[in-house]
C-alpha cells in the first residue's frame, strides 16, 4: 500500500475544471473558514461564483479564504454568523445580499460533533449538535428561500430560482454508536432536505444534499493522522483512500450548476463506497 499523507490538504490544486459553470451567480457557504466549507467556497469561486464565506470564531481563517479566492481572480467576502442564532442568520443573509446583490446558491455546511455514549451525553451536548447541524441549516435555508422567491429565476445565470446543497453525512443512513446526536442531526437533515425539495420545486428551487464519507479535515483528525488510524479507517472505505475536501467541492459545483437541473431531493454520497456495506466485500 502506498503511504498516504497524514497532514491537512490546505493547498488545493489550482484546477479550474469548468470555469463558466456558475458564472455570474452568488453563493453563501456556512462554516467556510475550514475543511469542507473552505474547499466548497474555493470550488464555487473557481467555477465563476461570487462567494460569501461564513465564519463564527475564525475570522482570520475566513479572511484567508477570501484572499485565496481573490488571488485567483475571484470575488469573495467574509460574513460572520453563529448559524444556530436566528438573529445572526438574518443579519448575515441581509449583509450578503446587500454586498453581492442577491444569492443564488446556499451551502449550509457548518457542523460539529460533541461525542459521548448515550448514557453520558449531556443535554448541552445534544442541543449543541442539533442546533448547529440541523436548526442552523433550517435557519439559513429559510432566509435564502425568501430571497429566491422575492427574485425568481435570473435567466441570465441559471434556469432555477435557487439551489440549496445541504452538507449531510454518510451518517444520515449509517448508524453511529457514541454519536447519537450527530447521527440524529444528519438523519434530520436528510428528511428536511427531501421535504423542502418537494415543497419548493414548484418555485423552481432545487434542494439536494451531499453525504461525505471520511474526508481529511480537522473534524476527524484522529481518524487519519497516524498510519495505524489510517489503515483502520481504510477497512471502511472500498476505494482505499481518504476523501479530500476538493472531492466534496467538485460535487457541490455540479449540484449547483444547471448540469444538475433535473436533480432534486437526493443525497449524493461522496464516500469512496463507504455506504456499500464494506464488511460484505468478502461475503459478510
Ligand atoms: P471542520 O473543518 O471542523 O469545519 C466545520 C465548520 O463549521 C468550521 O468552519 C466551523 O467554524 C463551522 N461552525 C461550527 N459551528 C458553527 C456555528 N455555530 N456557526 C457557524 N459556523 C460554525 O469540519 P468539516 O469536516 O469541514 O465539516 C463540515 C461539514 O461536513 C459538517 O457539517 C460535517 O458534519 C460534514 N461532514 C464532514 C465529514 C468529514 O469526514 N470531514 C464527513 C461527513 C460530513 P469554526 O472553525 O470557526 O468553529
């Protein structure tokens, strides 16, 4: 087996696969100062979108993402909000719309874990995860949909009035002992996403999700930062490599684009086959 890097992939390849795909569109990505959100913000910008980069505590990291996008000729702005605060989300959305003119693409991505065995889990741990991972997505989507509905289809940039790409997880379908708050939040995201897709389709708003498998970010460092941990992780990944944040960014660009115009209400798993029950590869 080739040795895999066990450091963060902070230097994303300067690939511009389809620069015109999102040209003229405006996007907001939450939790975009780190990991998957950062890569999605950069990916959307490389495809031509202007991007609002949300952060909660890491303003410096958010400004760095903005600078990286601008250095490549893109346009980006850092916007503060704790996504679990209704007031913060309303203020963030108003500010992003004022700065960019409107919003066409929302990627509610901010998320966290507070792990504990069920019997030891505090109400604070439960509430924190649900309020950021699930309620936070609801609040951002609600405010974005108001803008999509106010404005309708911008025929010069897209055939849809708006695109929402929820960041879910393989744990919307794979049970996860010791992480019941996280698994419940992602299961909730799944049914929220599908119900929204059904509700909003007549307004030409598409709502989908991405279900990442194991992606190399700070949220799961202990799962990949030693050779032993990496080898253990590979038991769960048929494709035998960890995912990189850019793998998720590529999926987000596709789902946000008109190439995906007939895709509504799905979770696109980007997981190297993790949802294919790898334990059964040798007969179960
Ligand atoms: P990460 O690097 O830890 O990023 C999480 C982001 O969420 C950070 O930018 C964080 O900001 C932000 N955030 C946390 N609480 C927030 C709040 N209240 N308001 C606004 N932003 C907040 O982890 P990641 O792996 O990129 O995770 C991104 C998303 O992907 C999450 O929804 C996660 O569940 C999902 N996911 C990740 C994996 C994986 O293997 N990495 C797999 C499946 C799903 P601060 O850093 O400032 O706190």
